[in-house]
DNA sequence: CACTTGACCTGTCCGC
DNA sequence: TGCGGACAGGTCAAGT
C-alpha cells in the first residue's frame, strides 16, 4: 500500500485519536508481524500511554510514555485502523461502520486501550511489522540510518535531489527515485506520477537526465506528494486511513493505473511497461528515451 | 561498490 | 467452474 502520503494520512489520523490513551493489552497471531520479547511488551507497552504519533519516510512511530515507541512499517498491504468501543457515541461517529468489522482474517496485531477502544494492524500479505523499540534507539535502526531526506522538508531542494540521484547515476531514474536511501517516501505510484509530470522516461539512466529535467522533477515530486496528502492518499486496493476510509488521489492520478486511457496533456494512449522490475505507466508520446551516441 | 533479481506472503484477475 | 500464472502500493538478501 502505502507511500509517504498514505503513511502521513494515517499518522495525522492516529495523532488525533491516540495520544492520552493507555494500553491495556495486546494480542497477535504472527511472530513476524510483532517480533518483540514478551518481557519488553509487559514492561514497556502494557500500561504505557501514547504521547505522539510521528512519521519518518514510510515508517510510523507511535511514541509512548515509557520512552519506548511502536515502530510500524505497513509495507504493501498494512492497515492501521482505530475503532472506538461501541456505537453508543451515536450516528455520525467516524468509526460507526467499522464496529464489528474487525478483527478479521488479516488482523495481525490488536492493541486494546483502557477506555475500550482498539487499534488494529491488518496486513493481508504479512510483509509489514510492529516493533517495540526504545525511542532513543529509533534513529539507530538500520533503515533509519540509511534512509534519505524527507522530500517535503524545507531543507530538501532541487540541488539536494539532483546530487543524491547522482549516487545512482548508472541506473534508471525510476529505480533511483524508488531507492529510499536517495530520498524517503516515494513508491511506485508517485514515481510514475512525478516522472510523467517532468516528461522523463522512467528507464532513462540518471546520468542522461539533464539538470533542467532534474529541476522539473523536483517540482513535480513535491507537487504530487502534497496533492496526494491533501487528497488523503491513494486507494488502489487495500489502503485505508486510521478511520478505515479510502483516499481519493487515484481519481486525480494522471498515469498510474490508467493504461489504455488518454494522456491528460496530449491525448496519446497511456501504456504500461516494466521498469526496475515494477509495473510502470507512461505517456509514450511525451516520455521518450533519449538517443545515446 | 553498484546494480539486478528473487524472496517474503496472500489474494485477485485473466486466459485457457 | 477450475487451474495455472502473472501481478499487486516495499524492502531485503543474495547474486553478478
């Protein structure tokens, strides 16, 4: 599922719902989804309360009063859905429709709070995980040490993007954009969307992309990510936010999953190809491979 | 070191 | 309706 805009949408939702709630119990049915020592869970999770919900790259960080954090990666199909204790809040409560729907067969972790509300970690494909880590140690996790800058951070500029992409100068621009050590948070949807915006063929080698195109790409990356956050992310298949609702960016997508439909700029028919081992959507008229001599 | 490919899982869709 | 294969929004570990 989730790239930066989806994870950010979940983060914002959880940050409005969780702080102040204290954990009563946790159950899980899959060791890989919750690879934590029971002794740590008993001491640092049970009884702790949520202080804040943060995000770095595609990783969610639920900070606890015990100075531990739940570090969560949703990978392809992970969901985090919060449900209040029952429907007695009355019609219109955001989670009314979900009461009784969870847990289901893809529920991997169920976190119960003392007030009766629950947080469900659902993950059809079991790639995702929830790890309990000392908050001070979070920056030392392998992934955190290696991950690149946040693309919407004010310190992230066109020059920073260009210079970091050059670390992968002999690979395709799409593979470089997807590389989390180059820049954080971009996945298959927003790579395709921003390369279309910059009119760059995704298979172009980084070294063959002009400085001018790289500047345009920087602008497009930020535009696409900001728009997607505003729209609550993309729900192509599994993604839902903290209230179990889908995001609407897919109806604004220009190329992703639009093969066979006209390019919004030039009406040429969008095609789907394979680049960097991933399904890739392009306008064949506007995104051409440069001729190399 | 840089780069590519397969593996991790379950579910769905598409062609025969 | 069934069956096999390809594919799905992400990362790792291996291989070259």
